C-alpha cells in the first residue's frame, strides 16, 4: 500500500479523475472513448489517479485468451506499456499516481508495469501499489485494485441491481480504511456511486432540534460507514465486436461500463462524487 499526500496536485475547487482498466493490447479496447475521457480531464484540468490494468498482458495459457483478442495489436508486454504511455503522454502533467492491476501484475517477475509506464512518460509519480491511501486537500481517498472481486447482482430490476452492487462495494471497502471519505475499487468494469446517507437525529437539552448527519461532522475522526462515498471506476473495453470474441463476451460478464469516476472538490474538501459515462 502507498500512503501519502497528493494535495499539491489537486486544485481546491478542481476535480480528480479515477481512471482504470484501460487494457492496452486488447483489440476490444475503445481507444476513442479513452481519448474522450482524457480530453475531458484536460479541459477540466482534472488530477488523474490511474487505478491499474493499464495493459492486457493476457498469457496464451489463460482460459479467456483468444488469438483474435490481440490480433493486430501490441504483441509484447513492453509494446503494450509503450502503447498506453503514448496515449497518456499529452496528458502526463495531470497524473498524480499509477497503481497496478491484476493484469499488470501477471508479469511482475519481468516488468513493473507502472514503473515502466512512468519512465516512458518521463514523470516521477508514486507507482507500483495495488492500494492507495492519499490525502486530497482536507480529505482522504482510498483506492484498491483487487485480484478478485465482483458484484453482478441478480435482482429483478435495474434499480435494485445497482443498489445491491453499491451495498456489496460498501461492505467490501468499508473496513479497509477508517478515515477516508472516498472509497474506490477498480477491476469490476462498472460505474457505481454510493453517497453519504443523511440520517436524522434529535438533539438538545430544552427542546429537540433536528440535525441531519453529514461527512463534515466526522472528518477528523473515524468516518461512519454511512457517511462516505463508495464507487467503482468503470473501464475502456467494448463488450462485443463483430467477428471477435471479446474479453467480456468470452468471460460471460455484464456489459463493460465505459467511463470513469470524478471527484468534485470545493474549498479543499470532497463535495461530490459522480460517474462520467462515455
């Protein structure tokens, strides 16, 4: 785990982009969607935290490997790192940290993918971790890229499935850091946001006054489970392509939700967390 402070790279009233699962080297990568995301970050001068799975790095022995998945794309691991670095190079000044995903770690005996990525970009940024705990202004961000974690609620309607996914993400992340107002997970290729719950409390000596809980009440202490933002950070792969067996299709996954998570800051504090659907 990397623990540190990236506040110097975060504007007090700016935005932070949590971008993950770009999977360079797979033919189903949506290059145009990734470009759209990065151009949006540039317009907003967003600080970018990369949450891992920069590259595909799929071994031919993997049960989901198909030759058509990388046909015409980068063949070697180094080619893939150079390829994703080229896409981020025009936006490198916005990058604050680079995490490792499970795909990146599959070749860790040969390459530290995140370190090579920063070297090719010519930047000195925290890298090489699967877990990041970072000070962002007056608040803290927790970001994790697990090897195995899924949601995939089977509830009867879309609203309930979304809610169930958020609850599972909350149960998974909540115990991992007690003082972080934003808890984020990569890997699952879904965009989900759960927001703090305003709970009513009656207080007062002479008469009751209504008070609703907010994260501001707890920023200097352990933040209760219901007073945090929980999110998952999407991805940049098409689910299906003509004449190609894609990663998502072959694994039987739900459609990839392309986009990223944006954290809105206000006066150095987290004011909102939202999905950027592309």
